[in-house]
C-alpha cells in the first residue's frame, strides 16, 4: 500500500502543472497548440515515470535460484567442466 502514495502525490503535482500550463499560456494564434503540447508532455512524462516506478516495485520476472547456482558454478569452478 505504501507504493501508491508517491504515485498519487506525483499525480497531484502533475495535475497542478497541467492546470498552470492551461491557465497561464498567453493568448495568441497558437494558444491551443501550446496548451496541448504542454499537457501531452506532462502526461507522457508522468506515465513513463509511473510505469518505471511500479515495475521496480513489482517486477514481473524474479531471479531463480537455479540460474544463480549455474552462474556460480561456471565462474567459481572452471576446472570441473573442462574435458581433457
């Protein structure tokens, strides 16, 4: 449950930045384009950060002890597997 708190906290910050970007873009011919670019940039950065953060907390693939033993056997006992 503790992994949800930073995600929601950063989401609140990003939503605040999106609101500031929407409200404080100067009026002009490209106002809609600038607003859209700012909002899409912030949303994309947030999604990338959230996916990376959650993937580090809950990995899909874990290390198996069998592969670690095989690696140890190859690196620490090289004479055993050489055929003469």
